């Protein structure tokens, strides 16, 4: 796959070689009739916007040490998964302070600070709510308590992950061993914890459905023991199947300056990449289908129960009752669908070929990256605010804090 750019100098760029390989050398750029006397704006430079070419990566038009306008840079992202390095690494001005960074980096930092601050407040309120004994009378409360903790840990790791990227790009960090450990651990956590939350939310739907179907026969103590056991089992199983994330994370030298490194995904084989893709799809569709199926059973079960009671006084068909209950519980169906849509960008970006050759596409992918974390940020509005029991518990706890301080 070649791209020919015609201007004062003509040359071919082997985009496939640049996007598919990490150890790319300037010799991959085949120059034809090159000249040093050209307009910088007509050509591409392997450097940052408004910065200087550094000698290691020459300007594509053959010149060095000139301010170059980067109209489009095919970055080395073909086999990278969803990571901050792949999305904003090329925008970071290496060796520069935060005040000297581009607008995109400053906006990214602002958005991250807002997400982490807003999400942390909500998650802490959720932990406080589900820590109350009344909120954990059945397994649902225990699941939600653990979900709140996982979501807060995810936000902490997300902040550390971006801090790691800034540190490795703005400061020359010679300890590559420590960098590699942080690279693997942080990305492992960012993959594992959201998946755990998704599967536990599916457990909440199943628990809610069982409580409705069994009615008076529902055993709360068994429910709590089952919830504790499933939380442990899911943690062990998902931790094991997420191990390939550690194996695929590697450090590569920044293609602009060899002194800096990027934390990226590099698959050693197509089978490993296919397995990773399968897991990504399973973690997305599995919880969604369980939520959808459980909610459907819940609606049907409640419709049958209410129809049995009402038939004594009102002649109503099952279809009419089913429509009534569907309208009553449509909030659950909408919530599950919205959560799926919010998680889709994470799947699309991780499975797609991230050879981004235009700035606007980079912005779209970066926006998708942030959107995929919205369920983590909005835990309070997904699980607490819509539920009268949990909402009342939160109100009582906040009133207690205001009146007599934080209770023991």
C-alpha cells in the first residue's frame, strides 16, 4: 500500500511498513528527485507540530532542523490496542513542560481531571450507600458495593496511567525495567476492573430476577453467600483470562526521539490477537445479553404475578399486562442499552487498525476512549439514584453526616 504525494518533491511512503512495524527507519521513505529547497508546509515531518525535526527522524522532504507543519502523520498503531500512548502519545511534545504542550494535551488533562473528580465523588457516595447493612440485605447490595470499589480503583489507575504517559514523555526515564512493570500493571488494571464491573452488573440483574420469580421463597442468606462466592470466582477467572494483557504490553522507543518510550500492545501471533479480540467481544456482549435476558424474564414474571391477582377483579389480557410492565421497567432496558453503546468505542478501537492519518480521526478515537469510561464515572446515577431504597439510604447517610458527623 503506497501513497504518492505530488508537490515540489515527489516521493512514495510505504504506509503499511510504517503502520505495521515498530522498528521503522527513515530508509523506508523512498525519495525521488529530492531537494532541500522546498516549502515545509507542503510536506510531512516525523516530528511534532510547531517543533523541530531532530536529526533522528528527518523531514520527509529531506530537510532537517526546520519547523514543520504536520498535516497528517501515519502513526505506528496497526497492532495496538486501546491505550493512551496510541491516542495522544504522538501529540505530546517530548521534553517539554505541561504549559508548552498542545491544545489537545491540555484538553485531555482537563477532561481527565473532571472525570476523575466527578466520578470519585459519585463512587465514594456509592461505597457509603452500599456499606450500610440495610443496603446489603440481599446479594444485589453486595454486588453493587464491590462494583463501586472496582469503579473507583479504575479511576485511580486511569489517572496514574496518564501520569505515567506524561512522565515518560516529558522526562527522560532511564529505568526501562520499572517503566515496563508500570506499563504492564496499569494497562492490566484498566482492562480487568471494567470487565469485573460489567460482569457483576449482570449478576445484579440475575439476582433481581430471581428475587421476583421466587417471591417469598427467595432466601436472603443464600443470596448473600452466593454473591460473596461469585465475587471471588469472577475475580479469579477474569484475572486469569486477562493475563495476555501483561504478555502483549511492550515498550517501544518513541519514533521521534529514541530517548523516550511508549507503552503499546504488540501481538506475538495472530492466534493471540484473535484470542484477545474474542475476549473483548465476550466481555462486551456477555454482560449485555445476560442483563437483557434477565430483565425480560423479570418483566414476564411480574406480569404473570400481577395478572393472577388482578383477574379476580379486572378482566385483563396477558399481552396488555406485559405491555404495562414493559413500560414500567423500560428504564432498565434503556440503561442496559446505553451501557452497551458507551462500551462500544472501547471494542471498536481495540479491534480496529489504529493507523490514523488525519487529526480529526485522532480526536474521534480519543473522544471514544473517554466515552468508554462513562459507566465508571456515572455509577451513582446508574445504580443509586434510580433505586428508591438505595436513594433513601444515601439521603439518610448524608443527613447523618451533616447533623452528627461521620458515623462509625
